[in-house]
């Protein structure tokens, strides 16, 4: 949508005078199409493979656009990037608001760049469609990292279903990897099912926590502990250091209660203070160790295969829905059926049967 | 599947000798079909409308069977029941394991029956597919209620996606209502998204809690408090009475922090001891009051319309998936593609594209 507006205003500003309204819609569409072609998907792809960040950014915008006429370009991009993808380590990072995720990513990302890594930061934020904000929208919170040549930070796509956001994020990972980013950080806030989604697309899952006052084991969503490969207790500085150490011991005890994992990895608990840049290196060493162990015992690859199977089904399901709901007749008729439900003149079952039958005949 | 086995064994036992293997598959299928026809969907429907519980049970089994050849019968049943449905109050009940949901439903259900109500108990339990158990599987926990003529208790359908379980539960509600049950209790355990699903099909949502030791506001999943129309503090008896009263005050305070609801209903906090049958009547009076208020201000109907719209989309989405994955060619080819992913010979995107294209050509 943004692109269209820009083109309109460019048209209007051309040679200082506005174009008459009599310009037919057809020729306007032709002009638009020509302009859009200016950078083809193939050219974009080549630029991405060279590590061009503006091209990467533009390609992700294309992925995020829900327009059907971009579908072919998106395919070209993904198919072209796939052979160059999969060579990174993908790290999921979660934690409740206020735990210091942005500060942690700033510190951790800068450390990784010092180690010669290329770091991409993506986010899955299902709440952004409601709050009209986004986790990474406030870029100033990562002001050092954002300036780095070897960092790529992308705010969340907003206004979408979790399934849709997930698909886009997964495709964005592929593109980032093809652009040479070898460490992908995927941030999420602990809402609904978003952690599960991020867990299903990452190799290593970090849960950020704060030391509380004796309630360390409370308030953790069921299942999150089981997903975490490591718990990082952030803000372990100053007065917080003692309670953080206590919390570490408690978490360690709690993690011991879970059965051994298929990965043979025993989840770790680490202290850190992202603000004071302390405890960052041990976290990276731990992740490198995890990669070594799980690549040796093959779990790393097995896990990615399982994730791929899951994403095959997800991709199909999303596509089935998008094929159905994007048909103009269905769009019109769905609106009518929703109105009939509002007026008590039909039931969800009748309406669904009617629309499905209609689609079959199209 | 069960039915098929039974028929086979009946065939084998006929006249004390086993039937030869030469009975053609075709004629066996014909016999099966004849036996299945013995009670037609139309007959089942008439029995349900007369309030026949075994017929209701059998119809729900039909809904739960995922067999495509039952789809037409299921439609007949639902379409036939719909004009007689919608006249009940639907109450969702959630709470962590151990909070006493079964004991509460036993006490609450028996009270309702004494008031002349007809009570159906259903359950949404997405974990049952993993644990191979089910919330209501252990029927002895409701031994009084289960004996009542005016009670219908149905254990959860197992082994399915949450979406699938939700659809079946919603359809079961319609059938129960058509069979004359005027109070529908839908139980769920607080796992994943199941509360959201139950909330989306009920008029009133009860959250059961226990009085803890100062951590009353911890451990509550985000969003649950916002969904609850009432919090019931169970096991408020003996030594527990004082902490329960304290907890009540704290919950009341917490609930005050939420903005006013569209329903204009202010969520209540009540104490009860399901085991000692105390505090049950005020809960029902509260729900009756809720119904009165929201029927007067129209929210009750508005909410059901919104739920119907949601279920229209859910029904379509489930049907799109079921249409796709139930095609024999897709079943075979999907298996092959999953194997190729396992062997690293394709990607989820390529495989999805291939399968979607294949389905188009079928």
C-alpha cells in the first residue's frame, strides 16, 4: 500500500503539475506496473545474495505485503535464497515485558559482531496488531546495534494472524541467511502461542527471567520451561545479584525435574546483566557448545527436519485459507453471510456450507 | 473402527462357524452398509428431539468419527437440530488440575437438577490426545450426577487438534440443546488455548481457583482474568476459609483494575465448597442475574452473534483442511514429501507448492 501511495504522489508531482483525472485507470495501472518492474525479483535476489541490506529489507516488505500479485515474486525470492540458507544458528529469545529483552539483544548482538558474526534480529509479536506497536518498533532501544554494518534489525510485521506472522518470519529467516547473516535472533513476547511458534523455528531457545522475591517458579506459563534450552536471569547486578543467585539455584532444581531430552542437552541457568554487559560471553559459549553436541549426535539436523515437516503443513494450511478468502466472489458473499448471521437469518454451519459450495463452483 | 470390528466378529460367530475367507470384499461391504443403515440419521434425529439419551450419545459419536462417509449424516443431524437449539445457557468452567472441577460440576449439576434443569456436561481437553486420558474419563468422580435422568455427561473426544475438538464440541452443544438440555456445562483444563476456545462458545465463563499463600495473583495465565465472568474460590471450608476470604478480597481488587466490559457486567468473586455443597446456590443466582442483565441490554444475543461469526470462519477453515488432506492422492503424496524432507531432498516450501498444485489438478 505504501508503495502505491508513493507512486501516486510521484505522478502528481511530475513536472510541477498534477496529472488530469482523465488518465485512464488502465494506463495508470500500466505505469505502476512498469515502475514496479524497475527492480525485478531476480535483481532483488542477486542483491540479497551479495549481502545488500536495503535489498533484503525491500524483499521482506514484499513478503509482508499480502498482495496476491506479489506471490510470484515472493516465490522467486524464496526459491532463489533456499540453496544459500540453513547455514546459520537460529536463536529464540522470550521473556515477559520488562525483563530486558531489547537491552539483552543489544548487548548480545554487539558481542556477536565483535566475534565476527553477522547478526539478524527478527520478531514475532502477535500483539502488535492490537496495540499497533511492535516489539522492535522503538529502535532507539538498540541504538548501538542498529548502527552496525553487520547487523540487520527488522521490526515485526503488524496486523495479522499468528499463523501469518509465523510464515512471514520463517521466510524472512531464509532471506537473512541467504544474505549472509549467520546468527539469527528471533525475539518474542510471552503472549498466547507465540513462544511455541518461535520455538518451532529456532535451534536454541532462551528464556529471560528476573529474580523475584521467592516466586521464581510462579507465573511461568506451562510448557515454557520445557521449551527453554537455557534460562537467563537478567539484571543480575548490584542489589539484585544475591536474589539472582538464589533464583538460579531454584531454577536449576526445577529443571532437574524434567525428563532427559531427545537432544541429550541439559538446560542451563545463567546470570547476566545486559545493561552492564556482564555474563554475555558465557551465554554464547554455551550456545556454541549446544551446537557442537547436537551436531555430533545429529539432533540439530533431526530437529530442523521435524521443523520443516511442521512448516510444510503450516504452509499448506495458510495457502488453502488465502486461496479461499482472496476470491472476489467469496469476499463479497462472506460479508453478506456475516450480515445474515448478525440478523439471525442463518447459522454458522449453513453459511459455511453455502460458501464452500460456492467456491467449488467458481 | 469399533463398529467394524464388532461386525466382523459377529460374522465369524454366526451359527458357530467362521465364514470362509472367500466372501468377497464387495459383499462384506454391502452387509456392513446394510447394518449401518439400521438406524438412519433421520431416525436418530427424531429420537434426539424426543430427548433420548442413547440416541444423543450415538449422534455425538457420529460427530466425533472423522470418517468422510459420515459427513452427510452429521449434516442431517445438525441441520435438523439447529431450529431446536440455542435455548440454553452455556457455561464454561476452567481451572488448573486439582482445583476441584469435577467435584464442583457434581455439586453444581445436582443442584441444577433439583431446580428442574436438564444438564449436559461436555469437555474440551486438548491434552487428552497426549495422555490418552480425558478430563471426564474418570466418571466415578461424578457418580451422583451420572445417575440422574436429567443429566447427560460426555467424556472428551480424544486424539485430535484443538480446532477439531472445538468444532465437535460446538456441534455437540447443538445436539444437546435440541435434546432438551437447557444448561450446558463445558469443562476445560487451563492448557494452551483451550480456555479461549471454550470462552468462544459459552455465555458465562467461570474460573475456579484455590486460596493460596499470598500468591493468589501469580500463576494466572494472561488473559484468563479478562475472560472470567466470575472467579469461584473452591475448597473454602475448614482451615481454608480464612485464606479463601482473603483471596476473595484480593481478586476483587484485581478485577477492579480492568476496564468496564461491553456486557456492562462486573465480574464477581464467590466462595464455595463443592465437597460440602456450600455456596452453590449463590453461584446459580449470579448466573441467572447475568442472563437477565445481558438479555435486557442485548449483549447476550450480540455475543452469540459474534461467536457465530467466529465459528463460521472456523468451520470453513477446518473444512478446507479436511477436504485437502482427505484426498487419497494427497495422503500418499504427502507421505512421500515428508520422507523427502527427512532426507533433505526438498524444502517445506517446494513440497507445499507441489502438493497444492497437485490438488488443483485432481
